[in-house]
C-alpha cells in the first residue's frame, strides 16, 4: 500500500482481515521480514552491488582574484551501494569539495559524475533538487539543527520539503529517533542536548527521506572518542539495516580505519 493511500483503501485493506489487530500484525510481520532481507543485503560483499557514485576525471577550480585554485584535480573514483567509505587528507586537500560534488551542491569545472545512475549536469533544477532530497542525506556542519525547532520538528524538515504526508512523517520520526537512541528527548530543543545527541538527531534527519547515500562531513569532529565511536557504530547499523551507502569525511584515523575503504586526498588529488 502506498504511503498516501486513501482512508477508503485502508478500510478495504483492513476488511481483508478478521480484525484490525490482525491487519496490524500482518503488516508488522511484513516489515520485520523486509528488514531482515535488508540487513542481509547490508552485510553482503559490496563488490557485488551496483555502482552508486562514479566520478571520471573530475576537477573543480575556484577563481580567487586572478588566481585559480584547483580544489579537486582529476579525481576518478567509484563507490558501490552499501559501502562505507572514509575520505581523509590534510586541511585544504579538497575533502569538502569532493563531498559537495557527490551531493550535487556544486558542479565540476571538468569531468563527469554519475549519482544513482543519473548525470546531475543533465538534470533540470527541479529534478536535481529531487535527487538531492530523495537520494542523498546530508550530515554537514553547515546544516546542523535549527535552534528554534524541537528535535522531532528538526528531523521532520526534509520530509516536509519532500511533501510526505504528516502521518507518515510522525511514524518515521519516532522510528528514527528510537533507532538513534534519543526518542526520549524528542520534545527538547537542541541547546538542551549534548554534542553526541545533536549529532544523532542530525543523522536521524539525514535518514528521514530514506536516502540511498549518506554524506557526512567531519561528523565526529566535535566529539570525544567515545561519542565519535558511537556515531560510527550508528552508521554501520544504518548500512546493515537499510543497505545505505555512507561516505564520511574524517580527520580521525581510528574512525577512518573502521570504513570498508579509505580514500586519501592530497592537494585535490587521490593519493
Ligand atoms: N568557495 C571557495 N572559494 C575559493 N576557494 C575555495 C572555496 N572552497 C574551497 N576552496 C579552496 O579549495 C581547497 C579545498 O578546500 P576544501 O574542499 O574545503 O578542503 P578540506 O575540506 O579538505 O579542508 C582549499 O584550498 C580551499 O581554500
Ligand atoms: Mg572540509
């Protein structure tokens, strides 16, 4: 049944069962079994899964005055569905620029990118923002939580933009806040939470539209090692539950070591 089924369709569905409770039990069993399938998918060898991100000879230069800075210099890579990839490198090596390219927030000055089978440079503005909304979840410092919204409202925002029906949003918010372990704080404002809790909320928000790809720029940067580890464990759980591809920029060697693969950048190029 689609998310926006009419109440008549819901009544017809329920009438197929002896009682509404039986209908709910059947749906719950179905959800549990599809979660099991996804979790098996998440642990399989990602070399066998389709390519979800590919870049060929991608460069991005910025003009500053008369100078041109090569933030990315001839980068080619491919990432498979369900992979956890860490991107490391010194400050200024092009990590954030690379993530912005994958997130279709910025365009290359040269080269080609494919995201989930689509070439962002060939999409209309509308289709491009749909790709950003539905396929990609962002955990970026520049889009951290809104201070004037409670946690559950913060997590809802991308689903509102995607015009998801309110009832579906409420269910998804509760389930995500439970999964990241902060549902008891759903009515709190961000300033009432710790750094680790805020980061979990940012991850829940990135997941609300069930993206295929999560992009996280220094998600453990402001956390101590215990909270940093908890965040990486959470990403692993998300991958195993949903088969999500996770691409994390990090300075932290210990975090990077836990990825399936590490990409090291130096002066805008892959080492
Ligand atoms: N909007 C911009 N305008 C000019 N230069 C930029 C801009 N964004 C990034 N750069 C430059 O590109 C290089 C790579 O930056 P960035 O991707 O932010 O690196 P990192 O995230 O690894 O620290 C740096 O030299 C930086 O100064
Ligand atoms: Mg950066």
